């Protein structure tokens, strides 16, 4: 299955080579979860992150589907 992954700010360094800006289209095996994808991209597990699948916040164990758009944001601070 093919999905689009968007990694923002300092997480963009974990995108596959040849990615454009903060986004890449990648092929995954059926049954891949958000957790599996983040491991495949070598995102450190200790980084707190917000994950959206098709614009909806989701948990690491959520399964991915053909055409999904996954956005991953690092922790944000502000005031």
C-alpha cells in the first residue's frame, strides 16, 4: 500500500532520501501500523510526538490504509 508521510520541523531529517520538503510517498506492507512506520523511519522512540492520520490524532497502534496521509509533529512549546 502507498501512503504519504509528512514529518515537520526537526523530524524532517528522518524522511527517506529523495523526499521533497517535509513529505514523502512510501510503500508499506499491508497491516503496517503507525508504530511500524515510525520505526521504519528510525524516529527515536523517546521523542514525544503528535501523530495525525488523515487529519485525526491517532495512537501508535493504529493500522494504516492505502492512501493515508500521516503527519508527525514534534513537541511544541509556546506561550
